[in-house]
C-alpha cells in the first residue's frame, strides 16, 4: 500500500490520490456512524428524522446532545453512542492523517540514509 523504506518517495500525484482515498475512508466511517445514530435516535428515542440527524451530528462532532432523553433505554443508547462517537472520531482523524505521517517518516528516513552515504 505504501512505499517501503528502500523505495523512493511517492510522487505528488500518488500522494494526493492516497490522501483522497484515506480521507474518503474516514468520511465514510463517520457517515456510517452518523447513520447508526440517526437510526437509533429515530427508533429508540422517538425523535423525528431531522431531529435525530441533528442530535447525532452534534454528538459525533463532540458538541453534545441537544434533546433530553427520558427513559432508561434512551439514556443507555445516548451514553453508548456518545462514548463510541469519541472513538470513531479518533479513528477517523487517525485514518485521515496516516498518509501524511507515513510521508514524513519516509522523508526523514530518506534524509538519514543520504547522510549515512556521505
């Protein structure tokens, strides 16, 4: 998937394509999790579709819930959704930054290899 330490640095076009692919993967993971939240808020909490989307988006973006939950099932769902939303956000950011971090490490390795050959 990525170039090995003995291979030259990927071209800018390959790097941009890799960035886009990883960004889209992070976006898809976040969007899928948003669908889970919308569905849960619609059928467990009884919110309308737009309100369910709004509440899910606010939790996924770490802003916090908008609507108050009243029953134990609603509160458990909201608590679990909020906890896992933090993990999903962390994973999505990690996935989005993998190509950049790999390129930096690869660049540093190439610089070290060039110094050793002097």
